C-alpha cells in the first residue's frame, strides 16, 4: 500500500504582461498539452512532477509570460498576475 500526498500544491505565478486573457488561455492549454506529452513516459511520480513544472515554466516564458515563483513563496503580486495549477499536480 503506497502513500499519497494530499497536501495542496502551490500554484505557479506568472506575469502575463501584454498578453490578453484569451491569449494566456491559449498559452496555458498549449503548454499543458506539450509538456504532458514530454512527461508521459516518466514512471516515477516525483520526477515527472518536477520535470513537468520546469518544462511548463519554460514553455510559458517562451510565449511571453514571466515566471514570478509560486504561491508559497511570492506574496506581493502585481497587476496581470495569473496563478496556475498545472493539471499534472492534481
């Protein structure tokens, strides 16, 4: 019998700058899809999760967002800051 970590995961925070909300939604869905394809073959959960996080951040930044940190470490959020809970963490 394995243990399952039920703690809430911190959300990733991005400054979306000049991106409109609809553009951000497209970026988010595109990055979710692309990164999920990359981590699917990884069988060890903690490794897959950490790899997913890193790749999602790189993908979002490559499309114009700026990674600020996560909700457990960043408390001063500016305008146009979006909190993201990548689906792979749920």
